C-alpha cells in the first residue's frame, strides 16, 4: 500500500460518473475512458452513470448501449440516470434509447419515432426493418437525384455485414433524417468480433487495427469470399465521396478510419470498442451518381421492391389507405406529397398510380396539399402524364378535380 506523507489526504474515487457535454461519438469516448478507469484500473464492480448532457445523438448513444451491454455481461453493475431536462427525457424516450441503456428503467411516456433505435437478429427482421426505414424517410425528406437509391444500397450493405461478419448475428440500427438541414444519418453497430479481427483471419499482415480497417475498405477485400465480393464497405465509402459533403466513419477495436471533410483520417483509439460502429452521413440535397460510385453497377431501385411489385415495367403504385389513417390534415398530406415527389424523381420514366381503394372521404385541404401543389410544381401536362388515379368514388374524384383546377386557375391569375 502506498504510504502517505504527513498532511496528505486520500481522495476517494466516486462510483458515480457524470457525463457532461454532448453525447456524440466524442462524448461516448469520454464515458468509455471513465468506465474503463473505474472498472479496469480502480477495480469497482458497480457504477452509476449520470447523463447530465446537453444533447444526444445516435453515434454517441448506440455505442454506449453496446459498451454497457458488454460490461453487464461480464457481471458489472451499471445504473443509468437520465438527464433532468424534460426536453432530453422526451428525446431519449422517442428514440427508444432508455430501455436499451438500462433495461431496469421504467419507460417514460412519449411518442416513439419511426426513426427510433431498432435491433435486428435475422435477415427477415433486417429486410422488414430496412423497408420500414426507407418508407418513413421517403415521406420526410426530399431527395436529390440518386440519393434515395444510395441510401437504400448503403443501409442494406452495412447492416447486412452485421449478419455475415460480426460473429454474433445481431445488431442495432438507427436512421435519422433532418429535412431542415438536408441531413441523413445512418448508424449501424454490433458487439461482435470486430473488423480488425475478421480481416486478420484472412489477411494476417495487418497487425494494427486501423491498418486492418483501412485494408477492409479496399475493393475486393472480404473476410468471407463465400458470402460476398468485398464491395459493401468500399461502395458505401465511394457513395459518400460522390456525395461531396458526406461523412463515413468506422470505429472497431482500437482502430478508427473516417472520410471527413474530403479526406481520410486514420488513428488508433483506446480503450478498444467491443465491436464495430459504422456512421454514414449524407447530404440529401446533393445529387449522387450511384452507377459511377459503384463502378458502373446500377442497383435494383427501392421503388421496384416497395412500389413496383407485381406491376408492369414503368408503373408504380401508391395506396393512400396504407399511407394514412385519415385524410383531413395538411401535415399528413405534405408527408405523402414528399413521398410521391421522391418516387417520381427516382423513376423519371415511370407512371405512378394513386390508388384510392378504401378511401371514402378526403378533405379539400388534404387533396390540395398533395395534388393541387403537385399540379402547380409539375405543370398540368407532366402532372397528367406521370400520375394516374385509380378507384376514386364520386366524392373523392370531385374534391381532387376541384382543388387541382382551383390551384391552376390561381397560378394562371398570378402569372397573367
């Protein structure tokens, strides 16, 4: 035992960790270092983690969730105290972070967002989850050309890697769309073997974790050639580069490799992360040439799988009944209009059928927000050529026809 000089006092180390600032990746690293010190250096078996943060983001919360899971599996006790600010409590609740951070916490009331944190453990769960995420994002953000296809391809590839390469066959995923800033973030993480370890099994000449991750980003490099061709991570990186203002970051083990602000950043991290976190951020207002990014490959469009199934080539179909429970407010209508615009933009040579089956009543404001505004934006000829209306009853037909004609007359009056 270390001897003390006369007058020297022992300052006890608290079992409580208070995390300040923002809970982003850098905030997570601060928490990780503090937890490592308490458990590994100071020998504590239980910790209270107090989240006195100013804000929180998926790329900070999701790795923290996995780190806490890892410690708990080792028999460590960790209690999480949520922020006191009501705004942050609602944020944690709506993103479904609370139960993942500490299963013992009582769920806080609040509306869970469609873009909340989700777990997956099979290809069936993952396919259903990806389809739901794509469908939700299509109604929130207006995509520049190619961005929706790039988003779908990247999400499939990165999340699919968890099932094939992680060794645990399960992961976490969250997609966040911010229309005001034209920002789309994808965070996928797992508590598996990690990229460096899986790469070294096939390529033993890369002893450093960061070097192994960098090698994994080369085209054709894969630890499982029986499952893939080594284009998933590489293609996602190329898509981000094509997007110009996108970001691509991987944290796995002791390694970090990122494409940030138009250049690579490679470094070693400590303590090591127990698994892999992939963080991809896209600028939805900046067009992406997906074929050029993917070496001439043109992936199957999401519109074919979600809106073109069973339809003739060049035809998509959107069911209004499946898009909303009621048809009376402009907020819901604006979301549907955004989705229609994205579908038309993604398939510029296709016709979109709007199916009114099961819709008995539609408010004039609802119809105007979708079809009146679309008619003005597209012009009457393109509107008539690219949209086809099915199964309207007399009432819905009359309302839709009236709002389109009124909008067109108003537009002509303004330009006369």
